[in-house]
C-alpha cells in the first residue's frame, strides 16, 4: 500500500533508517528519524506509516503503521480492487466478471469529494494546532516516538507533500523539515495556509482520477490517506495537550471504510497492529482509533 510517512509508533520493533540525506531549505526537524517514506497516520504502537511511496531497506517486523507507510501494499493485492476506486472505475478495477450487481435499493451513495472532506478535517484540526503552547512541544503523543513538536512537523510535511501527489508528482519523505523552527510563532498561520493549498490541490479537475505516487495507488485512496493523517493526528495532538477535539462530520465513516479495506492485507504484512477491543456503544472515532492500533483512552501516563 502506500507509504505516506515514516514515523514510528511506540512499542514495536524499530525499523531500519535510511542515512540522512542533505536537503536544502528548512532544516531537518530535531528528533525526527530520517525515514525514507512519509509515514504514519494509523497505528500507534510501533510501526511505520501507511504510505510508503519509497520502499525502505529490509527491516524487522513492525506492529503498526502510520497511515503513511503502507509498504508494498499495492492495488493488486488489496481485496476487491484498488482501494478508493469509486463510480465507474470501481467496476473496472475489479474486472468485468466481478462487477457488483445493481442494487435493487437504488444507486450507490456517491462519496463526497476528497477536497470537501479535507476542508472539513482542516477546520476541525486547526483549533487544536492553534491551541498548542510552546511549553507543550516536548510532551509525548500517542505516536510513541513523536513528541508534540515532531508530530506537528510531520503533519506539516504530509500536508505539503500531498499537494504534489494530487498533481500526480513524486515526493520524497526522506527528511522532515523543521517548519516550526523556520516559521517561529507564525507556524499555525502557515499551517492554515498549507491546508488551504491542500484542499485546492485536491479540488483541481482530475485530482481524484487515475493513479499517483511511486506505488501507483488510486488517487482517491492517496487523498484519503492525508485525510486520515489530518484526522487522526489532530486527535493525537489533542490527547497529548489536553485540548478538545471532534472530528469533522463525514470523515470518520469515510476513513473507517478505507481502513477496513486495507487492514487485512496490512496486518498480514505486519504493517497494521491488531485492532484493540472496544466496549459496546463506542463512538465511531474510538472505533477508527482502535482499528488503527491506537488506544482511544490514551493518557500519556
């Protein structure tokens, strides 16, 4: 699958790192490992992200993945065709002999544009980011090997890089720039500007069509990955800092469908952790968190 980021979630075996490469512009973020994939959105116990566009060297088995680190999960080995294929492309993805029969109840629900979901997710996440205080930047997060500062820099990197993926351009997650250090107290405003650019990039004609990224995944799936990062990492940051957070309407259902489709393959490959048990009546957000290997009741203690 994809490999969006390369963060590590605590508790699992550490994956090998690529040697740090020289990069221009913003300095690499302190304390962030120079993985060669962008990793992370899912998972919370020791793995890499869901979207690995750049396959790293062989590494020990890992128990979780960040939504950005789905190493080697391609649309060929996902169940029922490419994740995220919708509309006429969905039948083509599964082949003419396996296309779903017409639903007697009526036409299938048309999913909202990824750009609209990203716009809503950004609006839900920004109050959390703006609420982070300087004295909280060193606090731990549910992503065990990311403190608040490192996770903010990672999320910044994801939001910027996925603008390029919307345009079918390759990106390199080999290093994580220290944008908080570069932008100083203006970083929340710069993050807001980048999320606006992200929404515009995925609203562009053709952004959700075809394949993108070095792993050549369906573009809508890639757009859903950044939606997952933006949603789940906002929760991570809220839990770490004690701030309130409510996910944007419609995002959780979209993301649970995405995770359900890719999880069986991801778990077989030790990319996703096993889902955590939940009590009856758990919220949709708690279920999404547990499905990605997170403890919905994480306290940092």
